[in-house]
């Protein structure tokens, strides 16, 4: 994991590409590897470096890896693991938004999701909707009952960034 972290945070775009390619193929062909990335500190460090590299570099392998992470069953666990890492969580949500075809209705998006493994799943969409609904209730309570309490900006950023996802859920 230390080597992958070093390569993914490198200035060398080719090293980043190769590291992303290896991580992607490991996760794709070894399902336990993805779980280990989400459940260990070393794995979390690799994922943070992947998401950091996604923000700063244009790489097909990083995009493929990011799409896999948001479209897989790992997504809810990964999302919770990133609670203290706002930039990485926002990058993850931007990857979610990128998996949603633009200009399509929620019904069309779900039809695409059922046909392709690279589409955001209904389960992941439901997870996000429930997560934002829970946060929305907390923010509303804080605003209505404790007006002097500062609102967590990470919650507000998350809510505004994935409004598309929440709108999609209104149909279901």
C-alpha cells in the first residue's frame, strides 16, 4: 500500500496511470482486495490517494477506477470511511454525478443502470438518498431549534453537490 500511495501522489503522470491500472485490476479480479481497501488503514490511504489523484490528474485508469468504486457494492462503506475527508468525499460525489447520463430522466438512468455494470446502482442511489435525507433532517433541526449552532459545511457541500441524485430519487 505504501508504494501505491507514493506512486499515486507522484508528479509523474505515467506512474499515476500505472498505479491506478494495477489497483483497478486488483479490485476487479480479486473481490477481497476491494473490501480490504475499505476496511484497513492502509487501504483507506490508497483510496484517499486515488481520489486525490482523480482531482488533480486526467487519467483514463483513474476514471475507470473511480467509476468502479462508485458503481460497486463498496460505495456505501467507502462513503462512510471518507467522512472526515471532505475533499475526497466531494471527489467521490463528483464521480457519482459523472456516472449519471446528462439530459436523461431518472427512469432512463435506472434503465441504463440495469443494463451496464458501470452505472450507479439503484442500491447505491437509495443509500445516497437516505444519507442525504438523514443529513437534511439534522441541518433543518439545527436551523429551527438551535439557530446559534454552526452548521457543518461538509454536510452542506455534500447536499448541494448531489442534488441531481436526490432529484432522481424523488421519482422512486
